[in-house]
């Protein structure tokens, strides 16, 4: 029985490692941490508010549905604050490392 448990655990860890290796693509909105999901509409007013908050020191975040992710590399999204985008990157926990951004 112990061998089965160890084999199952090894298999699970192998799949988890494979899942974390590659970049994935996600659609969502770049917002600011203070307002977050309030700006997912990406209207002119949303964009202006998100940009103002980021310039004021609020970190940019990536919103997908009702989930808000911290952005590990803030510089990668500075041109897209307030916009709906497609990000290629890796999500680990509640943080995304952005490799590319497309509108």
C-alpha cells in the first residue's frame, strides 16, 4: 500500500511540475490594485482612473473574471493600464509573471 501511495504522489508531483513549466495565454483587464475589478469594462473613464491610480502608486493587477492577480513584472504592462488584453505568462498562486501583452 505504501508503494502505491508513493507512486501516486510521484505521479501527481510530475503533472504539477509539467503544468508549471510552460507559458499560458490569458484574457483579462489590466487594472490597479485599489479599484481592481471595478475597471474591467475598459471604458475611457475606467482607463483614466486606472492610469491615475497606478501613477499615484497603486500597483497594476490583472483581472480575469472575479480573480485578481498581482503582476510580478510591473514594467511589462505599463502601456496597457486600463485595457482589455491577452497576456502570455505564468501564474503561480496569486501572481502572474508576464512574458508578453497584446491588445
